[in-house]
């Protein structure tokens, strides 16, 4: 998943989630939890906006392996590193990262070519990739725009 909307660098160089980003991520996380999605672990890039996004999802999904920081999920990291990690995973993982890396990773896994755009990631949106008979495919996608605001 792509992290939620973050504050601009000139506002806060650490780039935490904006209020809108936090609300969007919480709303999507609750929808994903209602759908029964249960990753074993949530991994993030270590950047503050990704960590905060991962923590909000963990609060809704309660993954048994918790939230961890891993390398290879930065905006300009080589997607082959994360692809090898995903291919070797014996459990369902949620990866929280950044563009353009996530787009390249999805394209590499599904199409075999990181340069061909496959998925239009959205801030705070989740894309589920699954593997069957050795082939990766896009199973579903949920963006903040698709999740209605809760009534108070």
C-alpha cells in the first residue's frame, strides 16, 4: 500500500501524515478489517509517513507479527529486492511504501517488467497481489475515494 497523504516538506521536514491522510488511512483500514483481511505482518520503509500508515493499519488489523521496518521499500529502491522478499514469504505480508517504488514492484511481480505501469497507486490506498501456481496477479484494490465517510 502507498502511505497516506503527508504534510509538505516545507511544513515539516519529517513529513508526518496530514490530518486528511490520517483520516483516509483510518477509514480504509477499518474497511479492510471489515472485509476480513489479516496480514501476518505489516512492513514499512522507515520513513515517518509510511510508519504512521503501518501503525494505523496495525491498530485495525492486529497482525500477529506486528509492524516492522525493512529495507528495500524506499521511493527509489530497486523493486527486485522487495520482489525477492515477497516471493520468499510464507505468510501474508502488507508492505507500506512509496511511489515510484510500489508501482515498479507491482509491475515487476505481475508483468515481469518494472518499467510497464500496471497499477495507479493512490495515497492511503491498498492493492492486494496474490500468487497462484507461481504467477502473481492483482486481486483487488481499495482507495480512500471508494470508502464512504462514516456517519456520525
